């Protein structure tokens, strides 16, 4: 039998010496590869084991495997030693204990209003509504005139408008997006618009900036019944299957007939928003034939829903950005 196979003991001793001499992990990995790797000494020996006769083969095969295990064990031992060395080195030099658990950075989350907005958007997307956007600094025309508020009508003041120079306002509602979305297009329409709106109003339930969602649908043969069906489904989606919705006759310049909606909440009613059939004049202002097409529209605050859902008692808590509050959501 070839002496190479007899010299396993010598190979082992050599391997041990090389592993012990390795001064860092890279050298150690290279040392291991030299003996145990696919092209290492022991693997080449094993590959040539066929040169031996059958009984020898078994004996030598076992011997080579035992050597492999021993060398692997030395390798592991040396690796641990090197790691400990590196660690105590880091400790001495930088006062750094690399084995201490890390500090997990606190993870943020979406704002409650954003969470509710996403939920609302998902609901209306599932009904085939798509999203329209408009600017927060809006023309007086889109915010009022086109929506059938007569010029200089007191209702403009009732909305506590923030006026901006040059015939602009901070939009007081999302309804001007109706004008933007419908002008220059022809029905059928199914749109929602979400965003910030501004009114000069400030107390426990009002903030000068808040969020609304507007929805509108225009087609042939649209009825108030369609509007109620959509709003009932929406309320159930937000508040659960038990929720009741109540419609009260109301007035908006841009819908006729109009209603305010409430939903049931803890044995009472909470004001939810406004709705109605889009006023024919609004459709005409957008270049739509109001004899042929009808539509409904609705608009409601988003912040209220977020407050109810997350048990936030005061609207200011939503926007003050106090981490102690936001962490609880
Ligand atoms: N824009 C109205 C408001 O802000 C709500 C509304 C929207 C009413 C659509 C009717 C139709 O109060």
C-alpha cells in the first residue's frame, strides 16, 4: 500500500500545526481548506482510495474519516479561540463588548389618519371608484362658484374660509375636486377624493386643518337609493355590521336633494357627513348634460373616524405629534 495512506498521522500533525499557527479567521479558513476542502489533502487521498484492494479500502477509508473529524475539531477549537481573542481585544481597546445584544431602534408606524384613509380607499377601489386629487390652495371658483354657491352669498362666510390672495382660498372642503374631475370629461364617473381641508375653527372636536373624503358617481339613471346603498356599505365596512345610518334632510348649494348622515354610536348618533344628488347646475358647470346624467355625491370627515377607531378623545392629539400618544396606536 502506498505510504501516502500510511502517513495519515503525519498529515494530521501538520494540519494541527498549520491551524494553530493561523493568526486570524482568514488564515484559519485557508488552512482548513488546505486539508479538508474539496481540493484538500484528505479529499485527494479519499479520491484515490480505489487504488487499494477491498479490505484495505475499508480500513483506510475509516482512518481518513477519523482524521477529518479530528482536524475539523481542531479547526473549531482554534476558531473559538480566535473569536475570544478578537472580542477581548475589542473590549480592551474600545471598551466594546461585541457580544452584547444590540439596541433595536424604535419602529414607527403610519399616522392614524393615513391608516383610515387607506382603509377607505381600499373599500371604494373594490367598488370600482378611482382616486382624484386637487390642490389645497384652490380657486374661489372651484371651491364656491362652480359648486353653485352664489357670489357674495353668506354661506361662504359660514364655512369660515381662509382667503388667500388672487382669488384663491384654502379649500374648505373636497367638493371642488368634483369640478376638477368632471370638467372636460364625460360620464360615467366613479371617483373619490381624499385630502386636507381648512376652516377657521378650533376646539376639542375641530381643528383648522382636517381631512375629508369625497365620493361622487355620475351615470344615467342614478338614484338616491344608490347613494344610500353605497353609504350603508361604507359605514358597515368602517364600523362593523351592526352600525345604523340615519339621513336627515339638509341643504347644500351643490346637491339637491341634500341630507346629512349620522351613524349609530354607543346608543346615540354621531354626525358623519353630507350627501345628496349632484345639483344639475354643477353638472352643467362642468359641461355635462344634466338631462341625460344624474349623480350623487357625499363628503365626510376622516379624522373623526380615526378618533373613534383608536379611542383618541381630542382632535388636537391627532396632530400635535406627541410620541406618547402616537405610541399607543
Ligand atoms: N362638502 C360638504 C361639506 O364639506 C359635504 C358634502 C359633500 C355634502 C358632497 C354633499 C355632497 O360639508
